[in-house]
C-alpha cells in the first residue's frame, strides 16, 4: 500500500516537473517570443525575446519589430516555425537556428540564448533574414 502511494505521488509530480523545465530552457526563449508574436505582434515578440537581458529597453533592438512588419508585408501572414538547430556552445550559451514560416516564404532566424546567474534563459543576440546564408553557418544550409 505504502509503495503504491509513493508511486502515485511520483507519477503526479512528473508532469509538473516536466512543465516547469520546459518553461526555462534555451528553446523557451524562442517559443516565448513566437507565442507573443502570435498574440500581440512583432513588438511584443521582440520585447519577450529581450526581457531580462542587457538588450531590454534598447531602441535599436526594438527597431527589429519593423523588420518583422516588413516581412509580413512581403511574405504575408505568419503561420508557424521550425527549430532547425539548438547548438550548445557552453553550459550557459546556446545558438538556436529556426525558420519562421509565412504564407509566401520563410524568414531565417538565429537567437543566442544565455542562462543568467538567476537561472533564467534570455536572448543576448538575434538576427533575421530572408536569406539563410546571411545569418546561418553554411553547414546548417548545405550540409557538412
């Protein structure tokens, strides 16, 4: 009986632990911004990506929202994303390559995720371009 109770408690805690871990990973930086993009638009996406980083509040960084608006004008509505690579550079730094899919074409993206001393993952750099070769390593595009 006692063993059954312990097993039941562990099984109940697994989804909670997994859910908490998913909210604070290098990939969560990307998904937070993309969720904000869907619900509030380009400005909210940028604000979400830089929240808690040294980039937060930078007017230059916020101008990237205009880039996303221009992509929408050119490619149409944002439809979703695909993560292509999550490269671990160190324990605290990851480089994440992903594609933002629009109705008429892709936007290639790169985010540098950094785990701050508080344990929160934040974006310390990000780039967008309609040409993958401008911001992605050639091996990620053409293979090794």
